[in-house]
C-alpha cells in the first residue's frame, strides 16, 4: 500500500469514512519525499508549533474554525456566557446541561482539539524520525557538528511540542493514543484503537517533555567538539515574531510538566493518589525549574511567559481566547455587541461585598433560571469596576483606578435571546482593550508567570509542610495586592482560617473573596488562591479556568468531566458511539460517575477544599 502524507494518526482513520486509504494516487508525494531535505523538515517543525499554539488559543489552521473548545469550556467553568448557542455553548454548557451530540462532523468541541494537537504531535514525530531514522542533517555539516549544526534544535523543539500537545490531550480527553517517534511511519498502525486513560497520557507527555529538557541542555564549550549540543535559538518564524533559546524551551517544558500534574486531577481518587509519592513536591520542583526561574543563569526571555505575535494573515498565529470573554473589547470601537461572549455573574460574584451576589447565587443554585437577571457588584478588588452609589445609570463611569481587568457594558442581551434571562450580564474582560484587535494583532501570552506562581502556591498549601503556607501566602499576595489592591493575607493563615472581614449583610469591611462553595461565609486560603487564579487566567487560555473549576469540584450537575473521542473517529474505527453530559455516565452527578466531592465549608469532607 502506498504511504500517504498523513500527519494526524488519530484522525487519519476517521478519513476512512470518506475515502479508502488503500487507493494509490500516483501523483501524491510520499511522506519520505516530503521530508527528504532539511528545509522541509524545519518547515514541518515550524508548522507543528503553529498547530499547538492555535489549539491552545482556540483557532484551527486546517478548517479556519474558531472558538473551540474555548467557548464551551469557558461556559462549563462559569466564566463566560452567551445569549445564544454560539460555538456550541448551549450544546455543552447550556442550562440545564444536556447530552452533547458527539456524532456529527461539526461537533467541533470534541473534534478540533484532538485534530490539532495530534497534527502538532505527529508533525514533530515525523521531524524526529527524519533526523534520527532518516539521517537528515540540518544546518552546516562540519567535524564539530557531523549531524548538522541545527539538527539538535529540531529535536528538542519537537520533543517539547510532542510533550506539550500530549499533556493537553491528557487534560482534556477521557482517553488518547500515545505517539511513538522512534517507530518508522510505515510501521505505524494508523487504525490503532489503543487509547490510554488520562493518567497514562499525561505520564507519556511528561516523559516527552523530559526528553526535550535533556536534549536541549547546552554541552558545547567555546570550542565545540562532537558530539555536543550548541546554544541554538529558534528562528522567529517558528514562534511568530519571537526566538526561544535552549534554556527557554527547558523552562517551558518544566512549566508544562507542572500543568500536567495539577490540571490532570479530576476525581477524589486522583487527590488520594496525589497525597503520596511526592506529587506536590514534583509540581513545586517543576515550577521552580520553569518560566519563573533563572535556571541556566538567565531569566526566561519573555517577561509575560510563552508569547507569540498574533497575525490574522497567518493560520496558526491567531488567538481567540480573549475574544471569548471580551465582547467588543478587542475592537476598541463601536457599540458593544449583544451576540458575543461576556463574563458571567458567577465568575465575579465571590468578590461582591453587597447582597447582590447572594441573591443571584441563591436563584442559580435552585436552577430558578427564569428569575435570574443581571446585577451589579461592588468590590474592593480594583480589577472589578466600582461606581458611585446609588448606581442609577446603565452608562455610569467607573470610579477612577477600578475596573482594570473587567468592565460593565451599557447594554444587555436581547430579551428574545435563547439564554435570557439566566445568562444576562453586563460584564466583559477589558484587560487588553487598549490594543485594537488584540486577538489578531497583539503580542499574546498563553502561559504566564502568574499561572506558575499560583500552581506552586496550591501545591504548597496541599503539601502543608513547615513554612509552606507562609510561602503560598507570599505567592498569592503578589497578584492579590499588586493587581487587585486587596489587603495582604497574613503569613499566619492556616488551611482552615478564614479571610479577615465580614460576610455579606454584616457591618464592617467585607472579606474578598467569599467562599466559592457558600458565599454567605468568608473564604479560606484556597478560596483566595482560586479567586486570583480565575481573574488572572481569564482571557489567557480557556483550559486553565475549566481545569481548575473541575479540580475543585465546582462543575455543575450534568457537566461533562472530560471530552469524549469525536464520533467520526469512533464510527471509522468501528468503536461504540458514546458521549457525555446531562444524566449520562461520565457527567457530574450521574450514577456511578467518579468526580470530586465539593463538600460544605467546615465539614472537612472535601479532598479538594481541605476544609
């Protein structure tokens, strides 16, 4: 059978539903032919990163489809709401939650992430095969570099892409295939059904990331001698507009390892397993070797983490995460749209110091959807807008110095909109509003230092060794005080002590945030951490807030806990169709489905909340 240039193993089998793969096309180049020269191998490495970046930012270089799965994930995370079923919002995150139709070609929520991450992974697997098995030599060939001066760079860059893409599959899906780059492509079974569970997928991704770290370590001295690894930064065409060094990739790989262990937690059994074997130690160590570290003698090259120059003319260099939560903010002009996404009332509610959130939350918890409507919060957190009271105008101007991340619009969704009144809100993310068309022209970050600080803080809280809580408080206070303008948490906090202040309806300065589980109470150190994580991650990368919400047991009843394999692949491989959502097994609250117990504050029953 003729070999076809299929980079995506996981969906190549899905193509069988449209055509027979054993039909020989005499005009089609073979995979060997497309990767038989150094230029094509480097081009494949560059293209593979673009698929990784695009999917992290909810873009699809292949189909041009956007917003998936960011819109539904942001809905599940109670971060964003839409007036209608834009980008399958209602199909996945509508209220009440219903089973997701995973059977049709346009089920982009489940189809797009797997397609793009596997394109990135398998493109890079092809690069590594070309270098290690095909003996392609990239760059100048010399006695110092007999394999080519840039061959090692292609290897460590692609190992990073393989590892990061695999980790993201393990975080998102209920199962996935493992890609082996040490097996020749013509010996690969593209019809494999050997999907592995999330823990194994994540472990495989961590292995690949470690291989990236090991292969990127510079070993060449001032006079290189074979075999040694040179300092060899990437061209600015690989990550659009930016060059990343060996040390940068080492730090990024370590940070993705920290993500992998924390965001992979989705059941109480996962928390139990994490309580032994130095699990929290590993996350702390990975963060300490990541983008916030100076390992290698220098800080990470970009102060805002993993960044790329957005460019609407380049598929794989666009970003749509910010657009999901920033209705009209990314254009900076015009009347605010009522068709785009906005920030949900739930998202900002724990920062409210009035009774408005208590009113809204009580209706929401009872699923009194027809009684819910938009309301306005007051908060000392300067990332939220504050107004002179009493607030009587929809077009009121925020008090100077407030609303640095979030704004309040003058209009609401039309009364005829499908999700009115329960989805009504005037809030939107305005953090990058000063950059016109930020999602298409700005320097966009998808993994920021704040994320790493707060991942480490959570691991310290959960490890709870000598000095750990004080160290966690220091990390939380970095954004709490500097970005939010809130009072610093005291270093003396325990895992069960409450944030100072009064609960709603009680005189005196109010506590921020309130308990996510019971807003009539003040929050604990974990509430403070989650408040910071959610606000700082909004509009950065959709997976973060969803994975956090899932790990803390906060997904609403009927929510899918993981994404299922897309139906077209199931049909092509002869596997039984399945999906999640509503009362189906694999959904929150469904009989026999393992998840994270939320518990009640103070009862000590929640492994996630520790209180």
